[in-house]
């Protein structure tokens, strides 16, 4: 997986969701690089990373790959931050390699099997219909839905959206997006996570956007009720919290990570 690395200091790993990229974290990283080494991956088939055989549905395999990144970069422990599907991967990683995680942050946590994919995505997840309507869905999503979702503040986020969209441009781009979105049945892929959460003994901060229409607010509170050392922070934002309100995310993370340093 492509790995972005900026700054110096204690390492923090950022994991984006679907269908974004490491550029999701640019505004947050800009405010942390003076005190932390910020590492952000591009998940398989997204950003600058090529697709992988298992795609995004084998969360244990993705957790293992992230552990390889830690070893390759000679990191003893790090903070781990995930957004959307990246939260599900972060939970799997923290569950499997808990001794390597100092603190955990989950934004818009897509971690329960009751998750309902975005309504446009449900179309392309259906066999045959998805293949036929993939070009239309691809165009509508990037030109209307995605830009509307991220352009809720004053910042110009067009470059971030272009980076997210890059793997899905060109003649076959719509079907590449369709392949990514067919990540599996939420009941099967996300089903095991609820049993993992009570066993996460690392301090955990959960962010939820007050205007998030993709992930129910109840997911954040359910996760917090299950994770022993956790709390929920509500942010004035839509689903893409790191884009909509990077200042609030960075401020909360700085305080959260400072608690680890003092401990």
C-alpha cells in the first residue's frame, strides 16, 4: 500500500475509508506535523495503491498488512486513527496487535453489521444492474453527491476530490468503482467487530459528525458503550469529518495524544 509520511515525532497512522484516499487527512496532518510523524496509507484500489486480490473485505488481511508497515518502518508503538471503513480496519488492527497501539481514534465508525451502504452504492452492488448502471452512478456520485458532501466549509477541497476520483477515471473507471463497492455483506464483514470492542483496552476517542447521513449517531454511542476506555466527541460536520472540520479533529487529537504522553 502507498504510504504518505510527513513530520517528526511520535508516530500516528491514519486510515481512510471508501472511496477516499490518504488525502482525506491533509488538513488534520497539516496541524500535527510539528509534533508527530504522520503516516497515512492508501488502501488497496484507492488513491495511489493498486488493487489487491482480497480487495477491502478481508479486514484481517488488511490489519496484517498494516502491521508489516509498522515493522518495515521500525516503529515500536503508534497511535492509530481510522475513518468510516478505516475505523473497521483500525479496530481489527488494534484487536490483533493491541500491544502496538498506544491510543485509538475512530471517526464516523462503520463498525456494525446493520450498516446500510450509501443509496447510490446499493445500485452498483447488485449483479447485472450494477454493471449496466455503473457509468451513471460513477458520474452522479463524483460530480454531485461527493462534492456536495465535502464542500460544506470555506476550504477549497476540489484537489482532494480529484485525488479520490483518480482511480475511477477513464473508460473502465466506473467498473473499478463498482468492484471496490462490492466489498461484501455487512453482516459477514462487520459481524465479528462487536465482540472485539469490549476487548480493546487502549484509550479510544470516537468522533461523530452532527450532520452525518451515512453513519448513524447510534453507532458511535454503541461503540463507546462497548469499548472500556472510550468517549464520544460530537463534531459540527457531515460524514467527511477530516475534510469538513479538520481543525476540530486536530485539536481533539492533540489533547487526546497529550494524555498518552503524560501517562
